[in-house]
C-alpha cells in the first residue's frame, strides 16, 4: 500500500461516496483523517478502513457493528478482530438467508397473482 494521502475530494471519488457520507463516517468516528487547517487528508489506514466499511455495508452490517468491529482491531489486534468477524458473519448469514426465503416467497406470490391477473385481463378482452 502506498503512503500517499488522499484529499477529501479524492477519497469521495475513489470510493464513489458523497461528501455527506464521508463527513458522517468521520462524525461517528469510523474514519479519522489527518487535518491541516480546513483540509482533510486520508492515509492508507483510512483508505483500508473505508474499504472495510463499504464491504460491511454491502453485506448488511450496521454502521455500529462495523464501528465495534474496527475498534476490536485497535484494542485487541487482528486475531480478536477475525474471531469477532466470524461471529458477525454467522449472524448476518442467518439474517440474509431468512431475507432470501421471504423474498423467494414474495416473488412466488407475485408471479402467481400476476398470472391470475393476466388470465382475468385476457378473459375480459375476449368477451
């Protein structure tokens, strides 16, 4: 990883996030850029954290879960963080599987309703 720091604008562009999102992540202490006057600079550490934050969001973790998980690394190191991730991932997999079952059921019901409605529409058109 390079030691190059990113500006606020570069960070937004690299991760395709809005300035508001980036400021919010700072506000809730997920990110801590270096500040020089009014300018913010993001180190490779912050870039890595942002990668993990967005990955966590992609898989449905809450920002608080992500914050706690990142804190574990700061306080207890890599192994503790890995163990915590396994526990979080196990819980999230159960939740996602349930959501998938619910979506599959809703899709099936909608297809059935659409099919019935299509038949009704065809019957009205024929008569």
